[in-house]
């Protein structure tokens, strides 16, 4: 899950808050 979090940081910054919710869900 750590590598997912590291990969999701630029994704949620690029796409916005929807991915922030996804990170919180993980």
C-alpha cells in the first residue's frame, strides 16, 4: 500500500480531490 500511496500523490494532485478521497479510502 505504500507504493500505491506514493504513486497516488501525483495522481490526486493532478486530478484533484476525487483521488484524495480514494487515498483516504485506502
